[in-house]
């Protein structure tokens, strides 16, 4: 069985139990990357025009929320999906941008398992409900403020039902 990135899987549905937390690392916000993303995908003035953003209530450029959530996704893939027998996601239930993110911010990324049950739609898979958070760290590396929260579901191959999932095209 393969992981979400094609490596051999070591985590299965049964390994993701409610109450578990995963530290997905720390992400540093790079201004060049932040601006390039905004120019390509979200070219609103408070994301790309430093002069206008500086004169506004934002007090300077702020990252696109979609840039921020893409950084969450990368941390999730690198730290968990690269090891898990993951399938697609049946959906996002919540996505909240709770505070602005700026260049040079450091964000701690965390994933909590809040629910799991066998999938009713896909035999051999289990549905895991997850909450992802990103928290801005202060200069001393201490949590300062939650900037992103998302609640979503993922499908993971069941260790005991993996043959069914493979036959179904998972």
C-alpha cells in the first residue's frame, strides 16, 4: 500500500484515533514567495501593494489566506500524508483565517484527530475528521496567536480492508 506521496505507507485508518495530535513543524513566511503567490492567485491590493497596505488599517502587506492554507497543506503532506495510506478528501467543513499573516512570521502547524469511522461511501476506507491549526510564534518561539483553523475529513485505507480499497480503485 502506498502513501499519499507514493512511498510505502506506514500509517493506516486504524492508526489515526481521536485524541491524537501531530506536530507538523514550523513554517517561516517568506516575503518573496508570499508576494509571488498573491500576484499569481490573489492580487488584491493588501496582498501586493506595500504602499497602499501600509496606509491602511492593515499597517502593511498581509498574506493571502489561500497562501497560508497552502502552507498548512504542504506541512500536512510532508509530515503525515507522506507516511499514510491516504486517499482523497471528501470535504472541508471549516476554514477560518483568524489573524493576518505577514512576511517573516513563524507559524507552528498542528493536526488533531477528532473523529474516525468506517466510510459509508467507500468500502475499505475510513473517514477521519481532522482539525488543523497554525499558530504565530513570538520572538522567543512561544505561541502568540492562532492564525488559521480548518476542519476537514480525509479518507484513509483500512489496514483490514485495504484489499477492498485497492480493488475499488483507491
